[in-house]
C-alpha cells in the first residue's frame, strides 16, 4: 500500500470567525450611517410641508386681503388638497391672524437643517414631548 496524502478542503474555525467579525463591523457602520439619513429626509419633508402651507397662505392673501386664520380654510378654498401631516405624527403648529402667521415644526436633526430659533411657538406646541425648533413666519 502506498501512503497517499489526503487533502482536506474547507475553512478553519479561525477563518470563519474573522470573516464573520468583518461582516458584523461593516453592518454596524452601515446602520449608524443610514440612521441619520432617515432623520434628515423626514426633516426635509417637514420643511417642504411648511413651505407648501406658506405658499398656500400667501396665495390666499393675494386673492383676498388678509391671511386665513385656519388651515382648513385653505383646503376649503382649494389652495391645498389636504393639510400636510408630519411624517412621525408630530404636530405642525399654526397660529394666524388677519395680517400675520407663524408655522412651527419639530425637527429631529436640528444641526443639518440650520433651523432658526422657534421662539413664539409655545412649549409643547408640536406634540407631546416635543418642542418646536423650526419656524416659518410671514414675509
């Protein structure tokens, strides 16, 4: 009989542990990176919603002589199809009179939005546990 060397193929336990560790680290980095992206996208939608409401308010004033005092007036007056809602069910704050208005929202990532101060929106005006930190006023 001849002594034939049997060739074993496969991965060692050490090689498997190293490759699993690398995959785990890459997954953790990806999760952390994309977490901020979703916050910024929701904040961008909030700013777009407030801008849409602002444009509707300005259009209503151009047609009439004063701003509407209720957002539902904009829907009834065909300026908006519906009043926009926050992507995370926070509340958009609106305060309006015949010649001025204030729109406020709670941003999740204030640093990325360059949010101006939202003084005058009222504590807790943007929902339970939320303080408004982004404000749009009439020009």
